[in-house]
C-alpha cells in the first residue's frame, strides 16, 4: 500500500469523465476487485460494463444504497460476477472474502469517514501480495468549510450523526443510539456517530504498528498516480 496526493474537485469525481475513465481503466486491469461505499453506483456501472473483471465485490453499510446499485446494474451487459456484501468496515469482518484473493480495492469519498485502522487490517488480509488499495479522500477540512448550519456535523470533534439507520428498511424497528438537538432546535434521533478524518491522520494510519502486525506484506509510501495503490485527494 502506498500514498500519493493529487487534488480533485469536491465532492465526488465520478461525474468527471477525465477522472472516471482512467480510474476505471486502472481498476479493471485485475481478476478480482472490490469497491467499498459505491454511492449510487456510477463507478460500479462503468466497471461492470467493461466485463474484464472475473469477480467484483461491492460493499456498503447501507442495504438501501446497495439496492440502488443493484437496480442500476440489473440490466448491465456484463460477464463479471457481481457480489454484494452488506458490512460496516468499522466493525464487521469481510468474512465472505478469503485471505489473499483481491487484486484491487477502491473507495471513493468514503475512507475518511470510517475507522482507517480497522479497514486497513481487513484490506491487508484480503489483498493478494502486491495488491493495491486506492482511495479518493475528502479531507475533513473540506467538510468543516462546507458544512451548513443544519448539518449534524461537529466541527470541533469531527463527528457527524446519521439520523436514519443505514442498514434498516423499517426505521421504526430500530432503537436509536440517542438524540441530538439541531441548531434549529429540533430534537431528532441518531443511529450512528461517524468521525471524519484529516488526510494527515489517514496517512499516519498506514504506518501504525497495529496494521503491520496483521500481515507480512510491506507498507510503503509512494509517489505518482496511475500505478499507486492509495491515491488521496481533497
């Protein structure tokens, strides 16, 4: 795993053809690949339609978002096997994926909002020797600058609150973790607290001893863009 930096416009590059095509080109030069946090499935659709991947794992903490991606890919003309996994990388092991079987992993605007150490532990386990992890990162400072008054984001702590449970179809069946008062004075339940990270914090997590102990694969920092496994952008 390595790190390289290259700025990109906020919030997401998936609608930028100059970013999307070369990134998909890089991603599908593999046998087995995984995307974590596919959003509405723009990148997944482009990758799946290429048909050059043998297996494509698509992981999301939200079943509802996964349903959107499934619907988007339902009529995609592809020979790639699509495997959907509902999991939260902050706490769930990707037990469906055997050790050392993934060539490439990509996360687009999601890595900065999960526990990076836990994610890296799992990525190191499932990546093949020489496997690559690439992330498009929205720095916490961007969220601090752009957060609206009605956003449930604490600029001092970096935490933001999810007011709907990402894994539940029926919100009435899920007990919230607590309640929070918005700046408008509205009392609302929240189901999860998530912390947004600065890019420098994510960089440090690559060198943590805890990560090194989970695998004998080396962690390095690199430069460049196309051939680097971790591409961090603000």
